[in-house]
């Protein structure tokens, strides 16, 4: 592989991002899907924590708080994030991260295909099919391209090891696996690990003769075992992320399969595979794929899905090249065993994506933790992209030089046109020139919250009940309800969360529910209510309207031209209070993972902090040793017993899994560096096997 080709591939990769994501290059942004309810709120707080030099372990704004590192999708220790979110705005950092991963995904896929002996142009076409066939419809999901980068990269590393027997490739793969896990998007990491292991197994069984000589001389077990050790090394390197997540998993909605955790959600119904050969049936403006996916249940599992999770498309010209290559196999032109290995893995992946195997796999470790069987389609798309490149190579091999140039140009142009159209037709996110997140500091509601918190007469932190999960936390206030991929169980316990009113309630039932809702808001220290429709004040006593109108940030987020209504609650419990209650105020200061409170001299009792009770929160009482913070009787809030005369207390979040994980990651990184130096010395001394 020449440096000239590699530089050209980088130029092509960058050019393709301009073609597909030009508004992002120009300072625009994305809106739709999970971006504003989920990813942007996490990143906004993360950026502020970096700017203020605060810990990233805890998010104190979403709901009553949650362990931010453990939830994982903030990507606290993912290498690009600390730099990007320190030097750029949240929107620009997000865009740069997405575009950068598209560039890397294209380059790594091209390198893999070259390692599989595709021609440079065949590899370019294959990389286009993989990167721009599978990822753009999922642009509203941050994890898609960030996690997807590592599938071709990992396979490139393992194939390079099998071809050269150089152990340095396994060392690189261990780091690749570790960095992938640090991104916090574990589903694609799990799929990548399964694919790598499956590929190595098939490679050893089916194409032993193409392995490096020193590899062929080993027992097959000792070919597979080093790859498994490299994957294990990746787990060790990412311990700082994995151990806190494992703790949260035991205390989350994903501990058991139920209404809030359905492993079948996001599957690919078998009948929807027709999109591969007839995209016009589902991708036209007159068709609603989501309606079809929710109503047509022929041969489908009962779980819900959507058009992004169930998307699988390679392009019509690539499909023709795939069929052409398979037709040659039928005519006696054998398929490269490595390509056959990927084809078998892709076939297995598409079967699993239907959800048909869930009755078995839901009882297996790993499989039961993740939703989205349709995501296994990434393996199918990679296999299809390899066959596409191979099909182009075979077709061009039988054509004269002048025809090759014309055919290649036509194939590339038609494929790009096709995939570009699909990327706009199948998506929940759109690009706009001036995204709302750039105007969050212009929010009128945010200004009201700031004035409320700074008022000398009350000086209370805002907590707001809003119709939109997480979004208002970008105004630096606590907000409910929550939307978390992996969240503490309390947020999924209907007995602990806010009672819900339904349209079929009788007047007496509705009155009782409103009273229960008001009491819940009172006990949870809520200060405000934001609604898209005015409240019936006969049903909501003790609230007053403080503002109505168009908000520069929130209205564009939700595409609303109608006014919003902000209400203030009276007499809610302070965020920090004593029980039995006293008339004297408790003064306190809080950051994400620490709170210090100054109390009037008390007669003893219980100090309650209406933030989420979670393992690791420790309370230190004045002139006393640190004690474990306990919970309120319902298990929701933090409490500590206070002795008579106590005047101060401090809560700190001290996560044992984080500390242990940090030590293990440091040890693993040290071991990795020692191995790297040892291998480098062996190579410079001539002990490394030749390529």
C-alpha cells in the first residue's frame, strides 16, 4: 500500500462527508430523533464540567440525578471527547466527532478490503457501500458511526495478524477494543467482538492455507486464543468505564426483561427485507415505514421497531454486483474463502436481526442486555460491501482499459446518488443551518430560572416538571421526566415516579391523581412546571403562571410556534431539609458529585437531600467520621441521621467501581506499553517474523 493511495483515500473520505453532510461543515447542526432528548443534554453538562474542572462521575440535572460515567453514553473517557468538548461549542464538537468518525470508518473499511485483496477501486466502492449504506439513516444515533468505526478496524487488525503472524497487530487490536469500549456504546462493541471471534474461527476452519506460515504451524486453538486474549486486553484497558457500568446494570431497568427492557425492540421483520431489492416500496415520500412496521406482523416477533433500527440497504448497483459475483460462483468461479467467511457471518447476522433467535439468546449473557437485533445488520452490510467490491473487480477484469474507467465512474456515481437519496428518505434527523442548541443561552425561560435561583428571598435550585425528557437540563436546571438508555431502577418504578393521569379517568379519579401529582412534586422539591397547554388552575392549586410565550431555544427544539406556559409551585420542600421540619433554612452548596450544607443547631433528626439515593454517596457529619448515606423509606432520596447540635454535613460521591476500574485500566495500560516496547525491540533485533 503506497502513501499516495492512502492520502488519496483520506481526501476521498473527507470529500464524501462534504457530499453527505455539507451543512455540518458550514456550522449547521442536526435536529430530530434522540439528539435533543438524550445526546445533547449529556454533552452539554459534560462540556460545562470540563470547563469548570468538575468531576464527570455524576449528572445532577437529569431527574434526581444518575451516575453519568456508569450510564456510559456520555463517553467521559473516550479519547476525542475531552479535547473536542473543551475547545469547541457543544454543537461543533458533536459535528466534528461525527464527521471525523465517518472519515475514519471509510479509511479503515478501505484498508480491510485491501487486506482482503480487493483492488483499490473495488475497495473504494465497498467502503462507500458500508459507510454510507448503513450509517446515515442512523445519524440521529450518536453511537452508530462512533461504534461502527471499530468493526472494519478490528477485522483489519485480526486479518493482518493471520496473514503476517505479527503479534503487534493483536496489541493494536487490544487497544482498539479498549478505546471502543470507552466510547460507552457497548452494543456495537459486543457485535464487533462476536464478529471477530466468528471470523477467526471460520478463517481457521475454511482457509487455513492462506494463513501465514508460522500461524499454520500452530494448533488452531493457539491461533484463536491470542485473539481472545487481545479482546480480553481491551476489556482490561476499559475497566474504568466497564466496572461502574456493571454496577449500574445490577441496579437498572435492564437487570430484568420487562416493559422497560425488551431485547426484541429494534428488530428487522423478515418481510421488511424487501427494502434491499425494492426500496421504492418503503422509502418514498408517500410511504410511512413506521406505520407498516407497527401494523404488519407477518412472521415478525411481537416487539416494536422503527425504520432506523430496521434499515438494511446496500444500493441497487451494489446489489447487482453482489448477484453477479454470486452468479460467477454458481458458474464455477470460486469465492475467496475470506469473503465466504464474511458472507456466512452476514447471513447469520441478518437471521439474528429478525429477532427469531431471541427465545434462545435472551437467556445468554450479553444478548439479554442489549436491545436492537436489527443492529446486527451492520455485519450483513459489511459482508455485502466486500462482495460488491469483489463483484466490481471481477466485472472489470473482463473488460478493456477504456471501458473500465467508464464503468467504474458510472457505478460510483449511481451508487452515491442512490445512497444519498436514501440517507435523506430514511432518517429521523435533519440538518439545519442554525440549530437551537446554539441559542440555549438566549432562552427566556432559562433567564427566569437564573433569576429565581439568585433571588435572595429564596435562593433555591430549580427543578422543573416538563413535557420533554432531559431537554431543559441544557438550561442548567434539574428536570423531569428522564430518558436514559441505562438508568437506575427508581426511574422505571411506577410506585416511585410521578402518578400518571389518563383520558379515561372519571372526574373523581382525575382529582385524586392531580392531588397525588401535586404531593409528588412537593415532596420532590419541584419549583416549576412547564407545559405546552395552559393548566386548569382549578385542578392545580398552589401554582401560578409566571410566563407564557415563545422561547428562543425550546420552541425551535420541538418545532412549536404556539406559546409555552411556565408555572411556579408554592411551598415545595427545599432540596435540603430536615425531618421533623424546622422553620430555619438550610444553606448549601452543590456540584455534580459533592454537597456541603450548613444547618442551624438542631435537636437531631433526619437530613434529607431530594436527589437520587445511589451506592457510593457518603455523608460526613461535623466532628464525625464518614458514614454511608442512607435512603428514604421508599429508596428514592438520600438521608443521614443528624445528632443534636450538628451544624454541617458534606455528601461526596465516592464510587468504588470507578476507583478499582481506574487502577485496573492503569495497570492494563502499563502492561500494554511494556508489551509494545518488547515487541518493538524484538522487531528491531530481527526476531519478528517477516511480513
